[in-house]
């Protein structure tokens, strides 16, 4: 791509500064159903985003149609959108950071492994799941996907950045039947290297997860000491991280407005953003080209920083924290590799002191059941009772409700079961003093 | 978009290894959006989605690939790589391509793509002012308008004569969201989002001022609403968007993508009673200019009015070509996709429970103690078990046949098969509401719909204790 040509054309059209982002992705994937390869997918895709400043206002456009007329379309889009912008303040394009923590996380071995090997791996996974227990009735699907991404940023100040990464995801859906009762579960494994896929553990999680759901019932409504499985805690914690986004705070729509430097959670809570961890979420620059750094967000319960892009940083008179993200023509904020520090106890040790409690392993409907501003939430849940320090009967069709911020103040303990979830949050199982469970 | 001669070459390359159906989907979509925050243009965008998706079927197998590079070399390479997944001998040679006429059901004269952005901004400013006028506690109003103009072309072949189909889809949607702040730092929201496959006149004639005020009123009302009680109660659900419950609990499990592999609670249900006798339901992609309507589906099949449930008896599924093969059923115009990046599959379009005989007011009058749900935030379902959850964004307690105090944080949970049997009253006021539905073939615009109806008993989750 002749980037220089774009900048020339932009200048000639009165765009004082501009940035071009080129994202390319290639995927290969397949599905296994009932012992055979049922579907196969490949793709090779490109997307170009442009933004620029005209008379102090930011304009943006994007296209996938590369070739003749592409630059003209992008520039026309910038001019049109900048013209109508009524956003306060002088817009600018970030020139570049002094230092970048570049790392190569791309794993060439992943793509070198022949696709036939991966298909065989999935076929044998299906066989072994079916053989695990006589109640396992079906592997509803096994899906494998591999993705390679290249992102490049260029700006009119001369900045050039490039990042390349790849990863795989293996997903299996498992159904089990006992009499006329059908239960379902799924398991996912992902990483930059196939060596991170542990077949035995995968099968155990998938199968034990589904079998343990038999005989599930609701429990009595009430308040219980509640353990949230790491994946469940991550889903809820995601909303907390969202509340630390400076834009939400500046608009007055975050619960955390005015709370910087104050204690907002139990002293047991330590949250950091570690974008430079060399995993599938690694990245060393954000959408504006700002260098990413690891940093504390909450330290011993005290809120240390909000998450900024250059625009919101300017308003608060601080530096961008490298969390800028262009989405739908506007500059927004995002995060990656949020690390919530776990504890030292094992899961069994953590639940040992609980006489009567609830262990939540799965939730649904949080997206609509969460009031992100107030932190109030209510969602459907599944899990188990905890009785006399042990996990006992399975629970279904119960509701979990509470308040996110109150919950973080009532943390009793974490265990040591840390997991990287697909929402880019690393956390362990957590025990909350008391939460509302709706049932019978 | 691509030439006929190239399409012919690509189709034949696709079918070289024994595939029995091949298709090329070419798309060029222009998306426009403009968003105002408190009456000022906060962001706007113009973007182009562009690319080609190629699919080859071989009995029950499917291979799919897509690319934004639509040159001959790229498409031939893609077709070659996909065909390499099969190892049979050629069954079909495509000799020619015949153009198939499409009878456009969404006739539009005043295209949204031609409307000057200044006009859209002016309308959004009016919406903002209306919402702000409701109460000084409305601290933020987001108003936006988004529209898409998609030209797509499909070449597909099952024999020596391939079809070429050209179609245009145009949609627009207005969003108004109001945020209310209470004295104690409490924040609540309310919103409306009417949309349609129609021209600018429809939006101009829409009572957008009243809708904007309503968004603000709900936000204000929720500030003082008490917590929703929990337990099992009768629940009356309003018409229109209330149909999202049916969409999730019953619509998804009736998609062939779930039933064909026996992965739905309703896989074996055709001819059986799955709902109360009062329930008749349709998926109808043919309603002119509706949000979920289209003249033809992603496989070039004309859309239909498909009856799913007749007087409680399951009468049909939404069937796409691939899953139809497993089921031994003909595709019925329900195969949809978000864009060329997704292999299409059976999806809903405008799915609704048909009108019954009851006066909606009488349904409330005949309810002694229960919950009235006037709006849902959304929900999800597991098609295999039929278990669902919905969160209400506007709900009230019904006492002695009257709609009383508002409550917030209301979630309805249950299983589709149970709740359908428990519908004991169906009103005569059917209406539709707009949504975006996400599934394996991406996000597609759908209408949900129903008349006012009552579920005799359903689990309600909330934090307000027992209802008294």
C-alpha cells in the first residue's frame, strides 16, 4: 500500500494530520460432527481505517474495498464527518511514544503444524469424550479456529508500527443424557501454541462439568456465602473495569467518579492491566499508536488510575494510559490482560469453612441483567450448593443478584486457581461474604 | 460486482471435487452513522463492507471461505483451497448463468443513503430536546441514527444452469437513550430504537418526539422504582417487543440449525403440541418494509410466511438448504447472514405470536397479584435445553387487576417448553418490535412480536424478596 500517497492526498484536501490503520487477518477453521469433518472455513481479509483532523475536528472512515478509489473514499469520509463534528476541544493525532516495548509473540510453529494433524487431534478428542462416561450422549460439535493478524499504524508525523500475532481456539460442546434429562456443557482451550492444549484436562472439564449437572434443582431463595468460579467472576469484573474508563467517569456515568486515590474495594483486591504479557492478548501499542505499559488499577483496594486515551487524558491533564481504541468513527477506550491477583489457598481449602453456601459455575444474561452505571445486577445462574465445606448438589434455574461495587467490598478470599478468560481477564475463583440467590 | 464469466469459472472450480452445490456471495455495503450526545454531534462514520463469500456443499458437509480481495486470482485460489476439502469426482459442470428476477418487497423511493446528514442531525436534536424536557434529572441523552445500504449478488449452482440474483437491502434505525441521575448517585437509563427497511419519510412521520420522551420517562421512573420481588408469579407481557421472550425461548429452538442435528428441545416436535392451544406463531420475512423483511434470503430462496405453531401444535421450522438436507425438508427462505464473513444459516426474520381474542386490559383486570412487563432489555436461550433468561427494563406489580408500582432488576427465567404451555391469555393487540439477533451467522436484524399475553406461572428473579 502506498501510504505516502494517502498522506499527500490528505494534505491536499486540507487534512492537517491523519492516521491510517491497516488490519489484515487470515483464519483457518473446521468443525467435527459425529466422527467426520463437517465444515471447513478459510478467510483472508483486510480493513483500512483512517482518521484525520480538519479545522481542529476529528473525522473518520473505513473501508474493505482496497484498490482504485479507496483513498478517495477514505478522505471524503474524513472530510464529511469532521465537518459536522461538534465535539469540544481541539482534536489531534498522537505523533508517537518515545519508547515501545515490542515483543514477538507470533508463533510460526502453529501454522506449520499440518491441518490434517489438527483434524486428527479433534477427531480423537471427540472419541475420548464419548468414551469418558456412558451418560455422555453426544459431542454436539468440535470447532477449531486458527487466526493470524497483522496490524499496522502509519501517521502523517512519520510513525510506523507493526504487530503480528496468532492463536488457536478449540471448542467442544458436550451433551449427556440420564433418563429423559439432557444436560449440556462446553469447554474451550486457546493459546498461541498447541502445547498449551492439555487434552486430558480438557476432556475432564468438559465431561465432569456436564455429568455433575444431573439432578440439578433450585434452592431456597436467600443470602448465601457465594463462590464465583473464575470465569464467572471475570464476566462480572469486566463491568468493574469498564467503570474505570475515563470517558465514563468524565461523563458522570461511572460509579467511580471522584474516587481516584480512595478505597473502593476490599484491601484484598489488586487489579492491574498487563498488556505486555506474552499471551494471545499481547499488544504493545493501542489504536492511537500510544505505547502500552503494565500498570496498577486497584492496589490493596485503592483506585490508582482511570483508563485513558489521548482525548480523555487531555481533559484530566494527564498522559494517555495506552488504552485508546477507534470504534465506529470515534475514539473510545479498551483494555487487555486485566490481572486480578488471586490467593494461595486451593479451592477445597477456600470452601472448607463454609457451612451453607453456593458455588456459581455459570451465568447467563448478564449483558442485559447488569446496570453498568449503578452496578446492580441480576442474572440466571447455575452451580452447586456448598454444605459443610464441600460441594454438594447441583443447582439450576436460580438467579444471582447483587451490586458489583458492594460485592468487591465483601470479598472473603481468593483461591489459587488463576485462569486467562476470553474476555482478556486473568483471575481466580472468589468467595464473597454474602450474595442474593433467587430460587424457590 | 464480479463478472459472469469469472463467476462461471469460480463455480466450476468449486465443483471440481464432487461438491453438489456452490455459491458466490458478493457484497458491497455502505454504512452511515451519526451520534449526538446531549444535542451535539459526538461522532459520525461512513464505512464500506466489501468482500466475497464462497460456499460449497457436499451432502451434509459444508466448506466456507471469504475474502475482501475480489480479484480473479484471489477468488480462484479461494475456490481451489475450499474444493480441496473434498476428494470426489466432479458431478456438476456449470454451463451457463441465468439471471433470476427478484420481486422487491421493500419498495423505497427516498433512500436513507441520499439524505443529507444535516437533516438526520436536525431530527436527532429534536429527539434530544424532547427527552431533556421530561425532567431536570435527565443528565445525558444519546441520540443516533444509523443506516445501511447493501448491494449483494449471488451466483449459485446445483446443476448445469447457475442462477444470478441481485438484491438490495436498506435499513435505518433511530436510537434514543436517556440517562437519569438521582440524588443518591443512582443512575438509570431508558431507551427506544425504532427501525425499518424504509425511506426517510417513515422516520419523519414517526412520532419520534413521544418515543424520545418515553425513553426519558422510563429512566426517571426507574430511579425511584423498588427492587423486583423474586418467586413464581403470573406475568403479563406487553405487546410488541415483549415477543423477545418467544424469540429466544421458542424461535431459536425452531431454527433448522438446531433441530436438524437433534440439538433442540423441539427437534421431534412437528405435529405435537408444544404450546398452549391459544398460541399460533409465524416467521414472516415478507411483510413489506419491516425491519426483518427481505425479498429473498441469502441462498436466493424467496421469503415466506412460515407457520411455526398452529393452535399450540408445532407445524414447521425455519429451514436453510444445508440443514434441510438433514431434515428432508425444502428450504423456506429463512437463510440469513450478517455479511460475506459468515456462512449463512436458518435464522428468524419477523417472528411473532398471532393475535388472540382477549382485550389486553381485561387480561390485567383478571390478574390478582403478579408482574406486568412493559419492556425487556434482552435475553438468551440454550436451544438444547430450552432454558432462557430475560431481563425486564420496565416492569410493574399488578395488584387486584391494576398496574401498580414500578420495579427494577426484574429477570424472568424458565424453559421454553414450560412457558409456552403456561400461556393462558392472549390479547388481540399484536405488534412488532425491532432487535438485532446474534447467532452463528452473525448479527441480523429481526422483528419480534406478540399481542399482550399472560404466562400463568414463571420464575421471577429480583432482589426485593417475596411479593406481598
